[in-house]
């Protein structure tokens, strides 16, 4: 069912010009996508929502735009050259390559699903008197599966902590995990595989000229810490925000724009006094969840997931997970990165990256709390939340389905469609007159083709919050019909009032005021 919805979302994205496969006429490039005419609008609106929430609403946060190419030593210092690896395993029969950790996590998820199945069955049987907690504490089948989850989790975590590749393989063997393609358990050894793309700079050959496409935008912020702090006269605590492309040679590159090889991140590094990082970590967790919830989708679809295993640079980390059509998955990471990155860059660059604290009268390296959200994953989250197939009662005993994208109005690619009822009698001219007043504040579409009903459906399918229909009476009384996407309600209003009605809903200000 969920799988079916996901397929529909992918097909819909293509049909209406949101997302195309990269180089499609050459059969595409795996895990690389292009944003079409409406996708680019939606993406720009998400970026604006994030940027304004960070930079405009916080006087102590500024934004930068650093280059994708950076000095190769940056990635030595950050640890990416030596430790940005995925453990990979190949199936000898299908020749397919998998991430060993993902195979194990999927196995663990199967045990979890068995528990869910038991719970659902019992809930149905017991009806209103069902007590989930009690059931999970006492049901033998649930307990047996929970025990399996605990054992596999323990082994898995220990193997990851010790970087024990043989043990990862052994878990796959012990749990009889089979290749989804060949169905066989004929596995190779587990090997580490670096996720960074490299390329050559200039005409020099050899290792010295190897540079990397950045796998995260954060390092562009760290290496500019002092530039921004000094030129912006920033005092702690302060933040630097950035939106930009990142590249990872992902092996498990599936699930549409969830995991891509070229993607975009919206990251903010918040520099704080050492010792204050935990308080800021909690603050940013809360603030970031609020940013997501302000979009108005169901709160049940979001949850925090605290990391069991911390990256070498972190002293606390949590994800905001969203329930995608394929399950709860990471949407955003909030990490307390300590002074690891700035210290590393001090050491490798031999330049001091410190802060002079006037009150304490001393220099120190600030600590960092980072928020890092995938722009493309946010895009997918919005599509998944917005896509609806509504059954409409037509009144005569018949029903009809309308496909509608209930995108938050402030983010919608097109804000208003202006539709002359017929394409004659001066109605197109009147419609264009209205469009010419609205277009400075709103992305508008003009459409005069097909019946009005069909035109409404086309706008529903791309998420346009308002349609304005100009009819013959409009020429006499200066009134038009305004139709609301979500309720399909129609309202007769004065042309002079349109701007205000639209603005109340689509102005980004109203979204930002909720934060
Ligand atoms: P995952 O565990 O899903 O691989 P990650 O923990 O490696 O993600 P981070 O390094 O914390 O991800 O990156 C921050 C954010 O960037 C993620 O929360 C996600 O939204 C986004 N992101 C990371 N990798 C990709 C990718 N390959 N495609 C699209 N978005 C990504």
C-alpha cells in the first residue's frame, strides 16, 4: 500500500514537471535527478523558508556561500579521507553490492515488523480494552522477537564501534540474510569504501592535484569561521548558515530523491562557549522540529531518534525522522560536534582558530552545535505529506477522484491561476489585467484551455492554492470567483480584494511568524 503510494508520487513528480531523471534520453544516471519547472520553484521556496528562518529571524546567525572545491587537506583534517567509509559486501551470484550495515538494519526491522503484526492482531481482537504496553510486556511471541532485536543490536553496535568487518559479515551469515536479487547467501568479505568523489585540479598530475567534491557543506563553514567572526564582529554564541550541493558516492542509492549522489544540504553551525553545548543542542533540536511542524502536517509523522553510536567528533547527536512511505527515516541531523573540527583545522593549517572571550579575558576554541537538513529529503517529505487522492461525491450517486497536492500555500510553486471562463468576449484581457497586478508578488499561471473543471484539476495536481475565474459578469461588476484548493469552496469577491485574500495565505511571513 505505502509502496504503491510511493510509486504514484514518483510518477506524479515526473508527469507534472517536478522531478526528472538526470540525462533521461540516455537512459538516466543512477541516483542523480533534475528538478523541472515546478520542482525548481518548490525547491527555491523551501530554501527561502529555511534561510529566512535561520538568517533573517536570528540576529546572531549569518549566511555564506562557500565553494564546492576546497583544499585537499581540508578533508584530511576533517577525517573524511580516512574515515568517511561505508562497509560494503558483494553477493557473488548477483554481483550486486550492498552496505553491510543496511542489510543488518533491514533484518532487525523484520523482527520489529513481526512485533507490529502481533500488536495489530491483538488490538483488533481486544478492541477498546487493548493495552499495548501490557501486551508487549507479556506476549511470548513479542518477547521472543524483542530478544532477537536486542541480540542483533548489541552485536551490530559492538562491531561498528570496533570497526570489526569480519563480525559484520558473521552477523549476515548467522542471520541467514540473503541477497534480494539472487536469493543466495554467497557473500564476499566486507570491505570499506570511501564515499568521496575525486577529480583533478589543473594540469599537474599525481596525488598533489587530487581534490574532492565536498561530501558536506559544513567544512566550508569551519574554514571560514575566523573570516566571518572577525569581519562580522560576531560574539558567541553565533551561527553561520549555508545552503549548497554535496556529493557522495552512495552505494545504496535507491528510494528516489531520498538518497542521491548529488544532493543539497542546508546546514548551520552554531558556535558556543565550551560547556554550553548541551543546552544549545536541546534548544536547536526543539527549534528545528518546530520549523518542520509549522508546515502544518501531522505531528505523528515526525520523531526524534537519539544516536546509539556517536561519530568520532560528536558528544551528542539526534535525528529528526519522518515517516516516509517506506518507513521512518532520517530527515535532519542535529549534532554536538565539540571543538573537533576547529581543532583539527588548527592543527593541519597551523593557524589559530580561536575566540577571545572579553568577559573571561582568554582565548579558546568554540564548541559547535550543527543542524543539517537535506533539501531534497525535505522536498520528498513535502510531496509525501501533500499527495492525496480524494474521492469526491458528485451528488448523482457517482464518485470521482481528484489528485491534489496540498503543499503549504507559502511553498506552493504556483500561488494563483487566472482563468477566463471562455477565451473571447474580452475575458482573456480582463484576466491578464488581474495577472499583471498579481505577478509582482506571486508566481501566477494563466490558462484558457479546456473546460473550467479540467483547469481546476490541473491546478490541484500541482498544488496551486487559488484559482481565479473571470466570467462575463466580471466585466460589469468587477467581481470574480476565487476557488480554494483544499476545500474546493468558491467565493465571489471584488477584484480589488484578491491581493489581500491571497497574501494572507501565501505570504512566507505567516509561516515564519509561527516559529
Ligand atoms: P544517512 O544515514 O541517511 O546516510 P547521514 O547520517 O549520512 O544520512 P548526514 O551526514 O548527517 O547524513 O547529512 C545530513 C543530512 O543530509 C541528512 O539528514 C539528509 O537529509 C541529507 N543527506 C545525506 N546524504 C544524502 C543523500 N545521499 N541524498 C540526499 N540527502 C542526503
